């Protein structure tokens, strides 16, 4: 009997773990910047910081979606 995992199963689980970890990293970074650094709302600071935060968050999300799409499209 063969020891270890099949290479296809290993690659599949690697894709799953990478997808989950990157999505959580993006979510934690956006939440930290938005809540802890108070960039999610305009209160006592110029509104440009809030706009920049949301622009960067959306661009990061689009980059994440693009990366995930390309990762899962590969065979």
C-alpha cells in the first residue's frame, strides 16, 4: 500500500488552504484598518483618508478575486 497523499488531492487541499488564508488575511487587514485605525468612517479627520481606504479595500478585493479565479481555473 502506498504511503502519503495522492498529488491531486494534495494540490486540491493546497488550493483550498491558500484561498481561505488569503481571504481571511484580506478581511482582517480591511477590518483592522477600518476599525482600529478608524479609516472606515469620517470623524475628526479629512474625508480623503476614508475614500482612500475604501478604494484600496475594493482594489485589494478585486485583486484577491482575480487571483482566486486564476488559481481555481488552472487544472
